[in-house]
C-alpha cells in the first residue's frame, strides 16, 4: 500500500489521530504525514503510506497557504481560541487602515517565536508537554518568510487573512504578534491550510469518505510528488542507485535534491552534484 493521500482534516483532531485512522482503514502500519496541523486547524494534511513515507521530508519543506481569522483584544496561553485567557484590552479604536498597515510590516523575512504549546523539542521534550505542566518554556525566535499576507475582511474584533509562507511558519504566532503590534493582543480564532506546495485542498478527501480501503484514492508516481525535481534514468542506472552507487548524468543542476525515476517508478532520493547522482535514500 504505497502512495500519498490528501486529507481535509477536521477541527478538534490531531494530525496523529488522522494517521491512526488511515492506518486502520487501509490496514497498514507504515503511515505518516508531511507537515503537522494543530488540532484546532482544518484543511490539507498530506498523508504518506508505505514506501512514500520516505518522501515526507521533501514534501514537508514546501511552501504553505492558509486562511485564518484573528480575534483582537485578547491573548491566550496557546495563541488560539483553545487556550486560557491571559488578558483583555479595548479594541474599538483599531481601524481597517491600521490593520492593513501592520500586515505589510509582517511580509518578507521575519523572526517569530513558536507557541509554547507546540510540538517543538525543548530540553529533550515536546514543548506542549512541559507547558501543560506549567513548566517554563523559552523557545528561540526562528526566521520564516511571509511571501504574501492579505487582509480578506474586517469585522472588529475579528479580521480574516490569507497567508502564503515558508515551512515552519506558525499562524498562531503570527496572530499573536499582529495583535501585539496593534497594542491590543490577538489570537487565532480559526486556521485552515488550503495548499502545500502544488497540492490543493480542492483535491483532498474528508475522513468519512475513507470508509473502506480504496487504493484508487492514493496518488503515486509523478502525481504524488508534485513540485519536487525529478530525474528520469534508464534501467542500468536504476540498478546502480538501488545498490547505493552513484551514477553520472548530463545535467545543468548542481547541489540539489531530486527524485530519480525509472519511467513512473521512483527509485531513490538523490543529490545532484558535479555531474553525478548520489543516492541519499533508496525507495
């Protein structure tokens, strides 16, 4: 059972719980995902099965798009609506023009501090595990890129945004930081991932559509690896890569990861360097 599955994750369910349900439906143990979604969040979750779990890291690195609602005038422990309230502040003076101006300041390369209630490792444990025990968690700011941040609607205290961002961006942190920049606090009321790389939520299935094992729902070959560079090789080179040997190629690319294909069959994740394909992971 090899391939990828595009799931429209419901709110209130963890990414791991989705993986667990897919394991049960498809009767296979080797299942993972390419990019966690918060339990509160909905939208596109890329689930990988069988040999395609080896592509999870490549798929996770893709840029993402989200739509979200931010509520002004409050701050919470989790930077979303599920956390405990930290404070409330008046927000009635905030105007549409002020919000639009602030959003522009968050475009480009920025540093953001991940939420304390996140899956990031801190002192050998998940940050959320320590935060739940009310232990001190001090996470370092990380550089991310916000390629586009667009205001979609404004109905105080809530306004909607669309975000096009790099891997590792926390929409909850963005909501918190925008609220702080406006001086009234803020948190993510809702988050929905609408795309990851070249995969779109329009192609995703809801969990209740997976009521039985359906191989035809799985994407394989080229269609499973949209947005990832592909190198097509012959049978002899495929055998060499499968044995962990480098093969020479005529290619203008250098120091770049790709997937080597024999026709429609992925053979290995490779690094292209100095006219050679070096196998990094045999599929």
